[in-house]
C-alpha cells in the first residue's frame, strides 16, 4: 500500500550559488559522511559533477521528506537520510539513527529515482507500507 509520494526539482545553479557562498560547510550540512566522501572525490575530478551530485542528493532528500509527510523536521534531517547506490547503479535510500528507527517502526519501504540535466536535478520517491503478515 502506498504510504506517500514525494517529488522535487532543484535548480543546480542555486546549489552552485550556495556552495560559492558557504563553501564546503553547505555540503556538510546536506550530505552524510559517505556522501561527503563521494562528493569530495567527484568535485576534485570535475567540479561541475560534484555540484550535480550535491543537487541530486538535495532533491532526493526533499522528495523523501515529502513522501513521509514530515518535511524537514525531526526525525527527518539531511544527514540521517543518505542516497546510496546498489551494485547495479540503482539509487537507494539508507536511513540512520532516529530516522531509521521511526521509518522501520512504521513498516515502511522507500523507492527513489534521481536525474539531472544541465540546470536541474529532479527526484521522485514512493514510500510504501510493507505487509508484514505471513500469507
């Protein structure tokens, strides 16, 4: 059963401006430790790729916060929600701490997709309630 749906579109230029204004501190506010390491590596190789990576993570976390109906208030925080990749390359959400506890207590599962194109990053999240009853 669908619990919630969230979508977000992010202007990559806005993310770039925030990075210009606040530097790495802005990325540290948005990204988990694992995401931060990836962002730093991508930024070092190709700065524009780093900006787009940050924009897709920002967008995915906004979409997730909408899908769970909390917005950006506890237990939802930027750093407790991580966008990772499965070995296939498919994006997946990894939750941490109190957000993970809150999410699992409700028997929820999330599906995420992200994309970016020149000036925009977009994400779509579907959260479903898992039927834990044996058949």
